[in-house]
């Protein structure tokens, strides 16, 4: 009470209106308006359903196994159809939730969903991966590895799905030959290197597949033989046919790269600012490594010499 009297006296000296003697009740922040939360959650599930429908391989890596026996349709027609579906979904989201009445977490989910759709459409339309990235046709290996490594289902169930996908690989590479135009040379070289390692993965997988499917050795061997032959043929196509015409440019360009920084990676920095930061960190790191190398060998020309000797 004495503090309040002093405060009132001080206010009188400063000609400010006195504070009320009765302290108003303390109230919390207004309750969140979350009426759109269920619809936003439903929109998220619709996006997941779209992934399962259009990219069963991606679904596998996300832990969704309804279509583990299928591979992605990599025809150009299917590519355009998927982007059109994503564009429609994005337009519907923006129409349904112009000003979302949602919790903070739901608003975050909605923003991430809209960014994912917009960025996927924009980047894929610009970069045309089915025409320019030979390694996207080798991506079934990623899904196959996930199925072998994760124990999400009984071994026999997973093995059956793996064999089904192995037998479908020739169709994937047929799509590659029809779609690939003039990719960047480094990307073709990456695909050649990856194709050369497929045989090792397939050979190493046999023991696990046979163990999971007792008495079905012949079926496993047939599927693996189909896959080995398909990868060998694709490797030959890459080296003899595609590599000589791999004259494309892999550079994204400043405009698209700036878009990706903002919309895909949620960064406020520009490409120039990131490059400046990278040069600064590189210089500082190199200086620290040189100082350490000099402590190890004062006569050394720098850290590369000490590192090579070590």
C-alpha cells in the first residue's frame, strides 16, 4: 500500500492521471480460434494420399507401404498429370484458407504444405528431371534398400514386395530411354557410377531374400537376374548413347536458385549473402587449420601438406 501511495504522489508531481486503487483482474491471452484445424489436418492427409497414389517409391521411404509392390510411373504424361494435381490442390488450399482460423501448429502445417506443393511444381517444371536427370531412373534402389533395412513387416511380406519391384525395373529403364534428352554431363556420369554399384547391392540382397522365402530360391534368382540385366543394359545405354549427347547445363540460374532458397529452404538470405558467408567461413577455417598444422610442423607450407603426410 505504501508503494501505491508513493506512486500516486509521483504521478501527481508529473501531472499524470493516478492509477486506480483497485488492481484489475489478470487475464490470459485470448483463446485461439482453431475452427479450421480439422480441415487443415484433412488437407494434409489428402497430400499424403496423393504421394501414395503418384509415387509409391516415395511413399515407401515415408513409411507408407500400401503400394510397396509398385514403382513410380515415369512417363512424361504421368509427370504432367501429377504436377496438375498438385497445382489444383494448392489452388484449393489457398481458396479454402485465405485467412486460416487455426492454431499455431495447424497454421505451420498449412504453410509447410503450401510451400511443398508450390516448390515441387515450380522446380520440377523448370528442371524437367525425367528429361535431364538420368539417376532418377535408378531411384527404385532407394526404396528397395528401405524395404530390406526396415523391419516394418514380416520378412516374407517385404521380400515378396522387393521381388515384385525388381521384376518391374526393365519398364523403368525403357521409360528412361524414351524421356532423356540432353542432360548435363556430370549428371550422366553420376548415373553411370551408380549403375555400376547396383550389381553389388543385388548380389548382397540374395541371401536375405532367400532366407525370407524358403523354397523360393528360383523365383528370387529370376527376379535378381532380371534386375541385373536391366541395370547392365541401362549402364551401357548411359555410356554409349546418352553420354555423347550429354551437353545440357546443370546450373539452376539465379532466379530459380533464389526462389528455392526462400520457398524450399525457408531462408531469408540471398545467394550473394550466402556466398559471402561461405567465403568468410572457408577463410576462417583454413586459417585455423594452417595454425594447427604449423604447431605440428613449423616448416610445413600449410595444412594440405601436413594432411597429406598424415
